[in-house]
């Protein structure tokens, strides 16, 4: 299977993490309380599922490395978590203005030196309900634009904390985000305790700029991800959309559709991933994760490639051995991928049971995702 090893394209998920360029003077927790602003706005994800690692030691040229298969998953989970981090950072940054009541202020952006207007109002209606507060930051010179020049909008309740934040980085910082003209993030966060979760967040990212497909074929265009915490357990499910993604054949456009669960304290995780077409209109778990499992999709792609190029089908035994690490689910620890298919130990059993009850979103809805301000 050395031929397969040579032709297999890198599983590298590339996305513009321009959220990191929204720089403020105070990106850590403020020394004083945040006033009426929410003190938290994210659910932490175990490193086993959100950090790309490469400690797995599989060296066989005839077996695809497990981290090559799952590295992209940790990458885009980290992108979703990073979007929530930047909202928290902005909240901490503007806390220096002692926001304890409805108010209107103006300030100069640190990076683009443009004037930003900040307005805090009470009893705001959004998404069919009334919230205690709404905060809106606009780029002053862009307020006549169709979107009102809105850079950030947060609606929230104080106790328990729950809210929705929408961010357009371009209006926050024109210097670093001029390439990301239309990109937007939406973070929904709640600490309202339910039977299922103690807290949850839903991260949506839409309209990321797409680089040349010849340079970054796996670039991310949009993402929707749910993260829920119950005690020490974290559930994650969602999809990332890659309209230019291509493996061995002419099939273009894939959705990384996944479910995952992890223990925060033990830092272990389990994940199952499917690769359906990015425009597939389907929400059936069996279709998204079984019919379009990583192993099934790569098997079909490789087989079609060999038939088209060589006029023969690859040896089924060799192909199965090459894709051995693609067996579902994948198991992870803080050092990265552990193994696929068979559980490494009883400590993972509860996580396997949890992901059996989770399902990704419909790929088409994520492909067509739009985000609008109030």
C-alpha cells in the first residue's frame, strides 16, 4: 500500500483564525468584577478533543496515521472554542468602562484607530423573547451601512447567566480583518440548568473568506457546533463546511460531521466522524455517521481513484489494513489519538454510550448558514 501512502493528501483543516487579531488592552479576567456584564460565556472543552496532537507512534507505511485522520477534528473544534474565547475577551476588555447600567459611550479602536460607539439598553427583545440587557458596539463611520456598522451585539440575563453574542470582526478592527469582510460569529450560551446539561453553548461561524482552492483545498467556510456540560462530562456535536475539499476523485465539497464526548478532569475523549457531501440535505444519524463514515468515504474514494487511474480495484485486504485507524469511533487522551474501533479500556465506556445518543446537524443547513444582527 505504499502507493496509497504517497498519494494520500494531507488531512489539514485550514481556516482563517482571524479572531486572534481582534486585540484589546485587557484580554484576561479584569481585576474588578464585570458589573452587569456576564462573567462567563463559554463551556470549556477537554484538550483531548480540542488540541491537535501527534504523539501516536504508528510508523507503518501501510497504515494511515490516526492523527492524520482526526487532526482536523481537533483543529475545527478549537476554532469553535476560539470564537467563544474572543467574545469573552471583548467582554473583559470593555468591562474597564464600568458598565453597571444603561449607557452610551464612544472610544477609539486600538488597532484601526476608528471611533466605536457602545450602547447598553435594558429590556431588549431578541429572538422572540425579552432580555435584561443588550449591548451594541458599532463602527461609527459605518452606521449608515445596511448592517448599521454593528461590530458586536450581546443580549443577556444576569442570573443565571444566559445570552447570545454576535460578532463581525471587520467592524471591530479594519486593519487585521480587511480580508474577512463578511465573516460573522454567533455564540449562544446558557447556565440555565436542565435535566441534560448544567451549561451549554452553540457556536456558529459563517462566511469565512475562502482562499484559492489550489492552495487551501480544505479551508473552512462555516461551522455550527454544540457543546454541553453535565458535571465532568462534555458533549460536542456539529459540522464544519468545506466546499472546496477534495480527496482522490472529482467529488468536491465535504462536511466534517461529528459527535464527541469527553471527561474534563480525566482529559480523555471519544469521537465519531462522517464525511457527507457539504450540500447533503439529511439529518439522519445513520446516514451521516455510518453510511458516510470516514472509513466508508475513503474506501470509496480510493477505490474509484484506482479504477479510474489503473483500471483495477485496490486489494481489499491491503486497503482495510491501510484504513485500520479509521475504524469508528476514535479514542483520544491528552497525548492525542489512541486508537480506533476497539475501546482502550473501561474508562471510555460511558463516553461511547453518550455519543450513541448524539447526532450532527444537517450539512445543508450549515452550508447555507447565515448570521444576522438584531
